C-alpha cells in the first residue's frame, strides 16, 4: 500500500462532485492542538496538486484555517472541509480543532467522516484527550490510522513514538498498531541530529527519498536490509493475525512465503474493518518542493485502505413524529437524507450549511424538508419546514466552487438555508425524515452578558440566536431569577470566540458581567406579621387588614398557605386575594430580593370594610404582612447545590477530591470504571463551580470531564454569605 512512484500531481488535484459513493473517502483529522493537523492537510493538498504552494490556493488564501479569527488566535477554532482528488478518488479532508473548547467541531467531523487520521506530534506524544477520542472511535468501530509529525524536532524518535502509540491505542492488542514505513535519515547535522529525508517501505523493501522535493524510489543497501526485515516480520505477523483467511498464519509460521500482493490486500481489508491501525510519518514540503514527506504514502492509504461510504452502517432515521424507518444506506437513487454538520455565516453570502448526504442525491434549486428536533435544551426550538436549496458548492479555502448535485456519501455546502441549523436533517419534501442529533458535551462555563448600548440591545437577540444555531455546544439561557442573559460555553477560548463572532459577524457589542447564581431566601424561625392597607382620603377608599404567622418548612416544601380565619373576620371571597399577595411578595423576596421558599404562611385574622374592601386591597395587605413578619425574623440565604459527577484518570483522583473539598463539596462516593478512570460523585454549591470547567481541565491536564445537575437549595453559611459581593448577594 502506497509503494508506487507517483510522479504526477495527483489526478487533477481539484475535487468536484463525485459520481459514485465508491469514489469518495471522508476522513477526519484528530489530534491535540499543535500536533500539525492543518499543516498536514495543506501538505496533502499540495501533493494532490490542489494548491500552488504549501497551503495556498490560486488567490493566495489558505485551504484551511482561512478565517480571520483563526489567524488572530493562531489556532483552529472550527471544522474545515478541504476536498482533494487522488487517483480518481475524491477525498474530503475534515480538519478539526485540537483545543478542548472546540470539541463540538470535532464531533461534527466524526459524524461526517467514515475514517479518522490521528495526528500525533513526535515531540509532544499522546495526550489524554486524544486517547479519549480514540476510545470513542473504537466504540463505534471507525477505521483509524496514525500519522506521526514533527520528525524534524531535535529529540524526535519515530520508533519510540510508534511504541508509545501502540501502548496508548493498542489496548489488549498492541500488535495491531504497527508502522508501514520506517524513516530514512540523511547525513547528521553539526548538532548531531540526522534529518528524516525519506521512508523505507517495509512490505516492498523499497526506499522513497524526498530529499530532492520529489519522491524518488530506489533499492536499499545491504546495511539496511536486516533492520527492514526485522520490522517487516513484525508487520507481516500483525497483518496476518487480522486476516480473514484463518489458514494464513499457520502457513506463514510453517515457512510459506506470503505474496506481497496478498499482504497488501489483507492489510487494506483490516484497516477498512477497523481492526488494524497503521502508523505512518509525514512532514510538509520544503520551500519549492512539490511533495511533502510521506504525503504520497498517506494519500494511497486513504484511497486504498479506508472504507467507502457504502461500508458505513446506515444511520437510524425516524419520521418527524418518531416512527422508525429503514434506510438503505448510501444509494444515490434512494430517498434523500442529509445532515447539516456545520453552519456558518458569511458577510457576503449569508448562511452556509455544510452537509453530509447519507442517502439519495441533493440537487441545486431542489425543495427539501428541514427537520430539527432534540436540542430544545440548547435554545433550539423544534422545527419542520420546507426550504428551497440555493447554490451547491464545494469549499476550498475562501472559495466556493459550484456543483450541480451531491450524491450519497459526499459532502458539500448549501447557501441560504434560512432555517437549517447544525444537526438538522434535510430530506425529501414528500418523505420527511429525521436523524437523531449526535451526542454533544454539555456547556458548563457560564458567560453572563448584556448589550453595550441601546442599538446593541436591539441586535443582541438575533445575534445570539444565530450564534447558537451555528454551534449546538453553546446554550442560551434567559434566567428568570437573576434576569441575566447567560451564554453557556465549553471553556474560556470558546467564550472568547463567541464574543468575537458577536462583534465581527453580527455587529453586536456586549459587556461581560459577573454571573449570578439563583439564590433563595427562607425564614430562620417563626414570626408574625400584620398587614394594614387603609386609605380613606380622595376617591374610592381601600381597606384591608390581615394577620399572619410564618414558620419554616423542610427543604423542598415551597410556599404553603393555610387559612385559619374564624368568624368571617376576613370575608371568604378575599382569602384567595391574601394568598395571592403573599405569594407575589414571596416571589419578589423579603430581604435581598431573592424568591422566598420553604415556609408555611397561616392567615389567622383580619378586618374588612363593607364598601372599601377589595381584591387589590387584600393583595396589598397580604404582601405587607409577609414583609413585616420578615422584618422580625432572621432570614437565611439559600444557595443552589449541584450533584456533580467527575470522570477522571486514576492518577488525578486525589487532586480532584481535594479540590472538591476546598469548594465546600461533599464527596458521596467513587466508582472504578474502565480505562483506568474513576467516577467521583459529589454535591457542591453552584457558586463554587462557576469556573470548574476551566479549573478541572487544568487540574487533570485535560483528561477529566464532569457533568452537573441541580439538586436542591441549602442554607448558605453566614461567613460565606458575608463574603459575597453585593452584586451576587442582591438580585436585580
């Protein structure tokens, strides 16, 4: 696999619409930030003849990370699609951000792809978050390969990196992670470091030298043959152990020489089935060179070893009403089913939707049904509408190259779908269907914002709606208790991108304000109050007097109203009015403006006037009585407590539990899980975990994740309440 000369610039280079699912490969690039994914995509595009020099299309723009925000932040923040063509196969390269805050873009890429390239830096190794994504891919059987980059680093060691990858990714079968090539090193530099100038093909026993900027094939000298044969034997055994021919291993161990063609065919099948994971090396082309090291081999692996869309299991679909439907996978002639994997806004073109077609054929100017269900908790209302498809195009950097249609298995962009949001399903108008949205992480970092000025206030609502339509990992909340607009994000970088998009794309300036948790109030002991609302001067008089008693109740009791009036002191028709006034005042709070809960209010007595008493008067009297009772009692401030579950590597359990205790948390228990991780369950005051999404990532080096849910409100310790800033303690 990959042992061909390839002196041509990759079969036209530019990718257009595919004509059959067998001529498509959808590949997502996965790896931590700085591992070299974007550089690799650009090197592959150069080798395939799609760009004129590393990372550049004809207009001088980059094929990946072309957004101005990505240039300013010096990192990928969104999913990018770069289609290239190699040996008649269209390869859709999906470049994903490596930073943890943008895991939603990564998951969208995984949804759209049929195979994954894990990009690992020889100088940085394998981090915990990359291992977690590998496990996710393993759980669904996605085929994978590993690409080692940064071989130019002074201490880069390909053989050691291969061993680390086998240990990290091999699980119970490390022999399933083996190199297909070994690095060919040139003459040592003055510092003693020998640069990698080519590759040694283990199956072919050929040398592929890239030192001239072109891939030159030659025979190895006698000194290298023992090294080649030792690694080659391990590779052959690894391939044969995964072969579908159960007799092959027995024949090989018996001394039979296995034909190279048979080995390559078995290798390709094992890679496509997701049971063998080859390790390759790659580096960008030098200035003036046309081919980067290892890029030809990698393109060959993708076209010959990775599966076609036909080999992917059909996704589960239902009607919008929930009735299950059988979908025949990836047939261009079947009913249309496509999914919006990414939504973005262009200041000139408008909304652009990147779609993966799973069944049928999507055509320009076609009317489709747009279904979006299952993301109501993220600020996305369920919707079912018919929309007309605008222009279809294949993206390449900032360019959009028009196409007339997109067949099952391919990806493309659709312009001006006004209602389509990320995760929505496009289907035939006469046969509407729905795909369940992919699993998204919960955004757990709150960002409270307010409009900077009145003109910004007018645009804020629309800007936020567009923002969450593009990114389902954000959640928009209008908190009724604190009266704050809160944008829940995955981390600080995610929040920074949200603010910049509001300013740059939608022209909305916002101010970030302290986030307030929803505090409550309750009575610390019994108290009595008298509400007197008597006005006799000028116009219609008002007369209402009521006497109440208030006592605290157990947690979760709410506000209970009891009528114990005797003798008709308060006429029966006005008792509901007193209750209404009491409940309205309880909702407004009696001390710091937070809702009052967990009390019993008993109406004991009162007075009325035959002419001047009214519903409004007794409502006011009830509110006054509750306020007077509060003035005579000690009012406790209640804070929300969250149930927190933290999944963390065993190495960090002690540090995480200590940190939770420092946040006034109560650890309820721990549970050992697979993969050397522990699940910690605890209860923690919400005011202590506002930034926990950021702090936990730092504490666990990005390997832990957590979720939270509201448990109850509990009395806040007085010393903590005294330390609260005034803007947090008091409601607006």
